[in-house]
């Protein structure tokens, strides 16, 4: 039998997920990290990316928009700005957000907040790639 640990994913507006899982893979700012039960405790910053959750042998993915992860022996907590399952993503809205961000970056307007536009573009691309 595979060992499980509790995974909790929290966003500002709700508890997105909380169940016992076998493994989670998440994108940190340093690269992907895989977590199993009894992982060495750590706290890390998360980047924009996908989270893969293995539960009862099945893998489910979600899009997350940066945040933090705390790993303990029997529990991992992820606090993120946003989390979405693929079936909850409005692809038309994500495509429109991508286009808006690309347009802002291509304008070369001195008043454009480049960092904000790049983050918006990365979030949109992440959401689109999860659905397609």
C-alpha cells in the first residue's frame, strides 16, 4: 500500500482542495518539486505553473498562480493566489487575457507595467496549456 499524506491547497477565497494523496508535483521558482509522505520539511516559493496530484493511482492537474508551499512529514500546505481545475477554465477568457497581455507588451508604451503584463501572459499561457 502506498503511503499517503494530507494535501491542502488554499486560495484567498476558498479551500481549493484537501485530501490524502500519494504524491504532488508542483513548480517552485527553482523548478519542479515532487513531494511524497515523509519528505524533508521545507518552505518554498511557488511559480506560475501546474500542480499534479496523485491520488489512488490517478493523476489530476490544476493551474496555480504562484504562492508558497510548506511541507511537513504528514502534511503539505499550498497557499496560492489562484487555483483552477481544467474543467473550470473558460478557454475563451484565457485566450482573451493572453491577447491583452501580448498587446500590452508589444505596444512599447512607457506607461505599461512590463512585469505585470508578463505575469498576466504567463498565467494565461499556463491556463490555456492545461486545457489543451
